[in-house]
C-alpha cells in the first residue's frame, strides 16, 4: 500500500458531490446553528419542548432558503462579472499596439494609450543610459 493514500471525504447526494456545490457548506453551517440557537432560545423562554423543536426546524428551513438564494445570487453575480473582466482583458491584449487601440482611446477621451504612457518612457530611459560606465 502507498503512504500517499488519502481517503476522500466527500458526501454524494443524488449523484452530486456536495463539496463541489458553491454555497452548500456555509448555508448548512449557518442554518443548523441558527436553528439550534432559535430552538434553544424559544425553549428557554417558554419551556415548551414540542413548539421549540418546531420553531427551531422552521428557522432552520427559513435560514437555509434565505441564505442559499442570497449566496447563489452573489456567486452568480461575481461569476458574470469575472467573465466580463476576462473578456475585456482578452480584448485589451488583442488590440494592444494596433490602430484600434488608438481609436478606442480617442473615443474614450484618453490622449495616451497605456503602451505610450508606461512602456515607451521606460524604453527611452533604458536607451539614454550610458552603457560604457
């Protein structure tokens, strides 16, 4: 047997590994702890076991749905934003140094392109350095 073997700690539910589902872990951590806290608090104030368990389970379900939809909405929003940024970065690298970059920079009101603003002055500094020293 190999010493490198690590047993996988995954839980498969309806054919999906729940560790790969975004927001699953946090949703259930928050909803379980919220349900327990709400149920215990209700029990401490009323001493009614049955109703406290109903309130705890109800708060578990409410917190689960609320946090799940909130987290998935935020996750989807970030995913779309990253896709837009990735596409924009691909376009920037594709247009860099071309005539299209100059047209876009004029359209946006920029007088210098990033290439002209940052790279060319550094190249001029390198060219002006006396290499005989």
